[in-house]
């Protein structure tokens, strides 16, 4: 529905929200999602429960099986060495649980983006060598980041 409909008929919008989530489109910004508090809190509780279950499941099946399961979802992870895959699994589980606990999934999304970038580096042997090899040159003094 449009923002103007919310302003014109808030009780009607509340009745719609009783049936399910309501997306309110605005001309001057991102759409809003209206949901009842009881549904939102049960969703958050379910996410935390799922995160804890996933953590325990991945701990019980071991790092190789956990990496294989996540590679099915994130095929780019197979490009990385086994030790990096294990770190990805551990970071994914921690970020998943933290995101569920605070109800902010941007942390998990950032973790996946960063690991995808890591896999892209491993996909290019020249870049991998350049970024992991020793530095041969002196690049000079590092400026103080607090100075203008």
C-alpha cells in the first residue's frame, strides 16, 4: 500500500497487519514493513533457536562435513584451501548466531561477502601469490591516520 493510505486509514492498515505483514511504499524513501510485535518477537526467538541448533549440528558433524554442507550453498568456498574452509565454517556459524541473537542479519551478510572476496583471491593464483608473498620494497613511513 501507499504511505497516503496509511495516513488516510490507519485502522484499516492495522487490520491488514493483523492478517500479515504490510509493506508501505513511500516516494521519498525505502518502503516500510509493518508487522505485529508478537509475530516479530516469535520470529526473532525462532531465529535464535535455529542459530543455536545449527551451531550444535555443525559441531557434532565435524569440520569436514560442515564445510561440505556449506559448500553446497556457497560453491565458491571450494576454491579455498581446507584450512580456510574450516575458518569460513567457524566464522559463518559465529556470525549466524550473533545475527540471530541481535536480530541484525547484516553481520552474517558481511561475513559471507568477505569470505566470497577471499575465495575470489584464491581463484587467481597470481593475485594469491602477490598478496601472500613477502614484501620486497620499503613503501615508506605510514602516515598517522589521526592527522589531517
